């Protein structure tokens, strides 16, 4: 595949590498998605915010795969998940994916013991989500690493504290957004509602990733990517569980 002239003539090696990585993530299936990710993440920002339609949609898996690919391509990649509840296992998975020497407490600086919304957990534990701490954590990673993959918690309207939601944190972070959604029945409504909220907030949406297992018996899973792309007018990527990224082939495009 030919690299667009505006990328190949540029001096940003990170931009070129990210472009090539995403080509192999999507197996050349969606050129629009590739260009959207390239433009909104690399030319204007040093990171991307990964949100989802709901808890368990596959945010951590997508973040880990992207971070791992960037790392394997030689990009100094950081990972950041500002808040977790229940445990810090997501932070550990992200650290492992990009093989960085950071502690889980650094990757996820805000933690609540109870596995529920941060606001709900905070009410039980007598703690409050610290916005300044979250922003300081992001600044640390943006300054230290060439590119940072940021994972949210749950969906956009998960409350982090009173009158402050994940959508408000995205506004604070000022990063472009990728939405992770499920393959199957029900994902049209959840995904389109999420996109509508981001657009109301005037956030830049780079694209949508359908992640996880694709049940061959679910007829909706066969058409959801097409319908979401048609209705949202956004690029859509399908990333099935355990898909591999062949970066050896990508090296030829760097020569």
C-alpha cells in the first residue's frame, strides 16, 4: 500500500510508524480509519483517549494491543489509566504490553477498593476523585513518552465524582477519542449514543473499534460495522480477540 504523500514527505517518524502499524491492525481493510488515526493523534497530539460504550467492551485489550504495536515499532510509548476500582490489574496489563518501567500506582494514580463507579466507591470510602492528580499524571506521561495511550473507565457517563463524568475528564485531557464497542446485538444503540455525546461535547472522534469475540451465529455482528460507519459517518475497525499484528512486513515500508 502506498503511503500518502503528506506522511511520506514529512519528518515525523512517529507519524509514519503509527500509520504503518494501523495498516496492519486493520489488514488494509479501512483506509479512512488509518488516515483518521494518523491525523488526529500524531499531527496534533501526543496521545489518544480510549473510551467505550460500557464496562467490559474491550478497552484494556485495545489499549494493550495498540501500545504493544507502538513499542514493537520502536516508539517510546506510555500508558495511562487515571482511575481504577477494585484492583489495578488493567494497569499491570498495560505496563506489560509496552514493557515500561512504571509502577501500577503511577499508571493508575487514583484507586478505589470497591469495584463500582469511582463516585459510588468514593462515597463508601470517604474519598473523592482528584482531578488535579489525574491531570498531573497525564502530564507526566506526555512529557516522558513520545506517545501515550490513555484508557478511560467504563463509558462516557460513568461518574467520577459529583457532577463530573468520564466525558468531563476527556474535555480536560484534550485528546482525540477512539470508541471501543462490542460486535453483537445492541451495539448500534450504545455506540451511536456514545458518538452523539462526544459530538455534543465537541470532542474529536478518530474512529470506532469493534472488539472481542464475533459470534458467527449473531447476524447483527455481520452488519454492525457497516451500519455504524454509515450512520455515524466515522471509520470503523474490527479487532477480533487474539488478532496478531505483523510488524515484520511493515519494516519494508520504512526502507
